[in-house]
């Protein structure tokens, strides 16, 4: 990852965590439409390893955000819902 990308990811993570985010991930698109994990904070190393590649067909929050061209936010369901 280039120094400029690393700086942007660090700034986004800092701002998001200040707003209450517990984790932040940054993906890059791959030519076939999948996603490649570029950086993450607040996630266990095994979770990062498990999600280092997201296939194009998998409808994740990150994949939907890329398709929409807007940031994606995941909020876990509340207990009992």
C-alpha cells in the first residue's frame, strides 16, 4: 500500500473511531469485481485473514458500498430482533 493510501486510511479510521466505530476496513476493487482488503483496524488478525478477499458475488456491506459508490455502514442487529 502506498504512503498516500496509508495516510488516507489512517485518517478515515481515526475519524470513524472518534465517532464510535469499533472497526474500520478499507477494500480495493479487483479487476474481476471482487474486493481485496487493503487495511483494517479494530479487527482480530484471524478476521482480517478470513476477509482478505471478498468474491464479487458475495453481497457484503463493503461490496454494496462499492457498487453504490458510497460509504457503507454495518450495524449489528439489536438483541431480540
